[in-house]
C-alpha cells in the first residue's frame, strides 16, 4: 500500500463542510467519489481537519492509502475531469511511512477576511464578512496579540465540542489592512471547532468598542464560551496552509 | 419625473447576461423587479450597455425615471433586502435632465483576468480564465499597443451583430502581471459585442506564439472576424467603470 498526500483547494460556499454527512454535499464525499472512480477501488481519505460549511481552503491536505500504482500527476490531471468546479487537487506526493494528514500536522494557518464597507459587494461576498460601521483596528490588533502563546481556548470553542484538551498554542496572530479589507492571519498548533471564527467575532466587538482589548485575558482565564463574542460567519474564513 | 442614476455591482456567474430574455435569469429583470417593489410602480431601467452571460460588473451604470420622491439612500439601503446576493446597488444619485446611461457615456473601462497556472484554482475560477502553458507576455503587450487609437474593430465583433458602425476609439490598453495573474485593462469610447473577449482571445494566441504581434494591424485592416482569435470565456471579464 502506498500513502498518497494530496493538496486541495476548494470554494466552500456550496459545500456542507468537509465531513461526509447524510444531508448535504461535502468535500470528503466529492473527493472520495472521484478518487474511487479514478482508482477503481473504494477510497477513504483523511484530512488535516474538518472545515465547516461555507469555509474555504487554499491548501487543505489529505492522505489515503492505495495498492494501485498511478503516476502522481494522474491525481492532479486525472481528477480534474472527475471533480466539480469548486474543488481541485493542486498537488500530489507520495507520503512517508506513518504520515497522517491530521496527526502529523504541526500547525495551521488560517486567514479571515473582513470587508469594511457600508454597501454589499457581490464580487467579494463569497470570500468576506462584510461589515458596515467603523472598527478601531488598533484596539483589535492589541487584542489579537493576546492570543499568542499557549492558552486554554475553551471560551473560543463551539459549545458541545468533545475534545481531550482545549489548550492550543498560537504562534502568530496578525491583523493587516489592505484597502477596505481587514485580513486576520492566525497560525497555531491546532484549532478548536469554530475557534478562529469566535476569535474574529470577539475581535470585531472590540473594534466596535463593545469590549476592551484586555478582556481577551479574562476570556482565556474563564473559559466560558458565553462570555466571548459571536461566531463570525463562515465565508470569511480560509484554511491557507497546513504545516508538517 | 426624476431621473435616477444607479451604480451596480454584480457577479455575472449565475446570470444569463444583462438583458431581459425569455429563458434565464438576467440582471435587468432582477433589478426591475426589486425597483418595482420598492417604488410600487412599473420601472424600466436602461444600462450603459449589455453585459453577456457570465460577465461581471464592478461598476455598471443604469438610469430610470420615476415620479416617486425617495431619499437617494433608499435605493442603496432599501434595495439591499430586495436584491439577490449576487447583485447590489452601490450608489445612487439624481441625474441631470437628458442623462442616459448609454448615450451619455463617454467611455468604458474593462478588465480581463487571466490566471496562468497548470492546475485549476476553485477560489479564483469564477473571476479568471485559467490557462496552462507559457505565454510570451512581451509579445502580447506589443500587440495590445496596436489596439490604441481609432480603428475599425469589425474583426473583433461577434458575428451577426447589428451596429451602425464598427469604428471605435481605444484610449488605453495595458497588460500587467500580478503574480500568476495577467490583467488586461482596456479603456475606450465604446465596445462592440464580445470585442474585449475577442481581443483577449487573439492576444493569447499571440502569447502562445501562434500569431505575430503585427497580425493585429492586418486584422484591423481586414475586418474579418474569422481571421481573429477565439472569443475568450466570459468569466474573466469585468466592466470596471463607465465614464460620463
């Protein structure tokens, strides 16, 4: 059996997230169906992590095992005709023994895009959270810095998540302005369910003056989800890269 | 009667173009339906020009007449809830006597985006023509310069178009590289049906070495559509601005 590692790009808008589920079209399902047709055998893929409905990926990584011997470029070129327009395999390589897309991952980089305009912009709507009204970016930036380091992110985890530990390490957390766009880049060891979106929702409330930057410290200490901000909408979020 | 001028932005992907037609959803139809609901009267809008199915607009301009007296911001804010997600009114103003979105226009700026990568990129697929293989950009640029000036663009007009004259003036024609993206910006007095897309299709054949940059001169002289390149696909094209 060979372990193949694929890099995927997808527009999450019309997907009900990564994981196969009874209702709704998912990335995993579309990919497994295409791979099974290509390899003429049942294929089960494992991703670096699940992405929620509506969340995009510029570089999601998956692996799977197969006994078939296909040239690597067949995964990129051969799958092109078998995959829908909103999902593509952009890279393929042979992975070493013991590689696991999820367990071998050392970290991830997510980007969240906020568009600060009073009017909706259809040409950007799929990939941004459009927010009207002023945002105090300097306060948001001061707050974002407080996420860096190893913390218990229980307050930034969707209610009902079942994980062993809610401690995660954030290596970098930056807020950058690019015209009307506000780009939030966060890199860390791993992320809890909805973690980036709750971070963003909380930062936005800080930018709107509803919270102080220092409140992040209290949230990290209390671990109470109900004290944090609202979950920002999915379409602004993109998994940019997985580090191994 | 007041003449109202609206600026629209739309994602053309899921529209069968601008103009109302029996089959397919159109921008004009969606806008007229929303305006009629807002104003509680039949509204007929006139655009600066039609855009084809799949072509986007960052700033399309339309006008219409109404006897109702609404504050201008009602057109932006009131229409928001009445328009679909891929169409928005981003500006409204009262137009002077005799203003006509099409006949008063002095020029237009179109942008065509080419993404030069061997693999498809779903996050950019809606707004680019994705082209594999090398392109000699310097040759394309030399060719593009030849469009500038007043010429008979008959060779760059969709067959079957019924226009009085195929002479148009191109004021600027630029090709710019931005990473993997190749941006073709063209500004002119007016454009024939499919003109920008045939210009782009021809430039790409020049970039691929299938034609010489000088062949543009012969095309402008011959006026034969069949001698020009293929029509580039619609999703790369965006109407950026209309000048008055």
